[in-house]
C-alpha cells in the first residue's frame, strides 16, 4: 500500500507541493500544474481522499480534514458538485482519465484512441432537445463522441452515446 500524500487546503483550494513522487499522479491524469504546486479539482480531491491516496490538512494549523469536512467546505452553494463527483468516480473506477471541460461536464480519455465528452442529465429534470442538439454539434466540431450520463434519483448512472439527433 502506498503512503498517502499530504495535500493542503487553503482558501477553498486543494494543492500538493510539487515533488518527484507526484509524477505518478500527473501521469494518471490528476491535477493541473501551476507554479510549484499541483492543484486538484474537488472531484479529484474527493476521489483521491476516498481511495486513501492523499491526506488533506489545513495549511495553517495542519489539522486533518475528512471527506465530510471537505464536502461541506467545497460544496457550499454548489449541490450539483456531489452528483458530478459520483459520475467522475464511476468513470475513474472504470479506468478512464477524467478531466473537467468547459462546454460539457467532463472530457474522458482512455480505452482506445477515441475521446469522449460526457454531459450529465438528471432524471426528472428537463433536458431540452435544443440543448442536446447544441452538445452534439459541439462534440462533432471537436471530433469527439458525446456520452450522456443519466443519473436517477437513487444515484444509479446509465451511459448513452448520442450519435445523431433529428429535431
């Protein structure tokens, strides 16, 4: 079992000081490098903490933070982040490298040369055909496959590939 890396919580951000042993995390698609630190998204933080790969402490007092503590601190006013995390975790557990994307929820790499864009659809909420058409046009322009992650009230996730849409 690998020893957990120490990550720091400061001003609603999680980072790890850059060091040689972080290369494996970067190679596995975690974090983004900025200066001498590797910053983690909330999804990456939750995932690595859940898997025991990092230990998060406050920068000032070096107090350890649990997953529950971090969820409370990072999800203030953003309840959709937890649902997005569930999709992120599911994709990571299936062996994909998952990155946040600007026009969709995630960009997914791995398992072949095809890149995929993942958009989350919540069961019971409205998903307009126009919005789906916009997502499909964007995926086509980017030459990537569009995958809809439909999440139900029990947080079960079903994936659908959207290849064409006639309105």
